[in-house]
C-alpha cells in the first residue's frame, strides 16, 4: 500500500440537474426533493461577454469552481488548478467532425478553440488573473479520480491550496453514442495541505484494483453516477454532505482506485 496523501477540504462547488449548488445538493441528501429542470449554469466568475460565447462545458466547470473558491475564502488568482474531464466537449467535437467532413471552409475558429480539453482552465485562469500552474486531466471514465489524485499530490508536494474541478456534458453524434454520458455534471473542491479551519480531511491512498464505490441506494444519486463520469464523485460528495467519518473508493485509472478515509472534526 502507498502512503496516504492527506488534504483538507476548504471549499466545495457542485452543479447537477436538480441541484445547481452545493447547498442544494446537501438539501437533497438531507431528504429534500431535487429541483425541476435546471437553468444554464451560472458562471458569474466570467465576464458577461465570455459567458455568452462560452460552451456548456466551460460554464459548468467555471460555475462549480467559483462556488468552491467562494466557500473556501481563498483568492482564485493564487490557486493552482486542475480541471478534469472524461471526454472534453463532445458537442463541439461532433460539430467539428461534421463540418470538416461536409463544409470545412465554414469551420468556426471560436468553436475550435473551445474544443480543446484545457478550454475551461484557460477561461478560468484568464478571468481570475491566475498565474499559478494549471492542468487539464483527461482520464476517460476515471477522470475525476485522476484529477483528485493530481490535485492532492500537488497540494501536498507544493504545500499550497489547489483547486480541482471535474466536469462533463452529454455527448453528441457518433462519438457521443460510444460514451455513457447522458447529462451534465460538475464538481469542484479547494484542497488544502493543512486544516486552517476546514472541518473535513481526506486521506487518499492509491490501491490496485477497480472496486470503486458501492451504490448509495438513492435513485437520484445513483442515477447521477450512472449518467456522467464526473459524477463518480457523488459518493464522496454524499459522504461530505453527511459530515460523517467513513471510507470509500473512487476509480482513478484502469486497475487503480483511490481509497479515501474521510475524517471530520467535531
């Protein structure tokens, strides 16, 4: 077994169909009903002109990241960030493939620069004037766990707070038909190498195997997990919302899980 990476959760953000904030998600976990159809994610960290031209994937990531940073009280300009996505923006990828095949001269430059996996990181760092390091992790179905491992490793190695944002949207076209993503979801956390007033600690240990987390037993929560790779974070978010010490596993790569012990300060 590898040594555990110990980090503290200083802030959380979340956007899901039926719960567009972390507080709304906690209300559902506490017995409330999910809301009706959610509106477009509110990424108020972006200037209005950027929000208008940003695709759904960027809005999702920025909305969750903004929530997490506000909750943490940190300065976004100082935070290294890790953005993780299973597939990037498959809607734009499908548009580009279709356009290249039928009318290549009509390809939109704006669509092109929004197609890359680091587009959300770019929008975020420009909007927040962040000059710290940024990473874009693409780990397929295990992207959330891969991003969590990178963010926790960076926080411990560099002894500084790190922002993690994981997001995915529903696929489109032939490529979309090959994935299991049927709806949007995003989650974000600010991870700190020390408590600094945070109430929850994660002890993260990489372990061989792909056991993954057990089903939660709630149809809405388990439906989120099944609908989006970024929602593989939902069992962890469920545990954090309940504020109870527990242990679970999150897939981080083929043949690798993260064993996570959750400690809570009374």
